[in-house]
C-alpha cells in the first residue's frame, strides 16, 4: 500500500515538472493597441536584429529621419516638389523649343547646300581647265569680195549658239577686211559652224547694181583635235569668171588648219560651201 502511494507521488511530481516549463518570449510581450484607421502598422523587428545606435524609434505616421517630404496636394497654394523631378512645359515653351529645333535644321541644310555649290564650282573649274588644255578653236572672218559687193552684215553661230553679229551701220565692215570673231576652248570632236552674210551691189558706173541684195547662208563642220589649236577662216569671195552670172558670184569658203603652237603648223586644208 505504501509502495503504491510512493509511485503515485512520483508520477504527480513528473507531471508537475512538465507543466512548469517556461512559456515563449513572444507570449510575454503586451498586446499592441488597435491601429488608427488609415495608419500603416510598423513592420515587426526581426528577432535578433537591433536598431542602429543613436536612432530613435519612429512613431507610426511620422516620417523617418532624413527622408524627403512627399509632395502635398489639396487647397494649399504651396506645393513641394521632389528634387530632380521634371517640370512639364507650357504650350508656349514647347512651341519655342520646336521652333528653335526647326531653325537649327534649316541652318544645317543651308550649310550643306553651300558646301555642295562650292564643290560644284571647283569641279567646273577643273573640267574647264582640262578642256582648255586639250583643245582650242579660233574663228577668223575674211572679206575677199570685189568692189562691186559691199558687206552689210555678218552673223556667226557655233554649235547652235550665236557668237558674233556685226552690221555696217558705222562702216566697220568696210574698213576691216579680216578680224577674229572667236578664240576659246572647245571640247575635242566635231563642231558645227553656221554663217550668214548679206551683201549689197555697189558701183558708181552701174547704178542698177545698188538694187541687188545677196544673202548668203552656209554651214560647215570642223574637227577640233585634242591638244591642238584649230583655226578656221571663213572667207567671202567672188567665184567664177567673166561668164559667171552676177547672182552666182558671191560665195563662202572655209580654210582650216591645226597648229600645236604659234610657230608649228601641223595640217592645212581648204573647203568651200554655200
């Protein structure tokens, strides 16, 4: 009986020792008060992590030390802006910015156009220099008509462009029997020359000759050789003899020669046409 009582006491003691185990530390902390509506509950501090030294605890709803204040909105006239945030531009500022951008682009385009023109001028000068060094043409007018024919006017075309015109209103064609009408660079190759001459009959003995007007028109093609000067003499003269009709006497012929320089004659030739 005593033995059974002793066993019972030892069992009770074992159960009591189990009941007296210490509760967890979290159970010992007081229950926090209910948070106000709209407030953010502070995040729990992880176990074993302590706040930095000298840092005071932050109350709920208060900004942390060193934090930038947020922008406020509402009826207040003062608005706090976070540093570094971009301010939207007004309509006038945006227009001025776009206008300034367009002006800069226009200036850039003008610069490119000017540079292009400069390059074209340089290229043109280079091409002309090469042409001048390669070929040159000299056209000379000669009047070998007799005293019965008075030259009234001359007109010259080279490759379809008028290069010379002169009438006899001042008596210049009577005093100048030979003169140069063109001296310039040409592209090597064939060139078309067109000539128009107008003569009037002239005689003190035969007054009827003054009523005659002779209009001569002639076309001629000459070849300008590379590296040489091509000289073409256009000659107005009387062809035939005594038996030739007066209307058939006025005529135009061409004398061509190519020279390498002023002292060296390379080739000579004569041709006629009307």
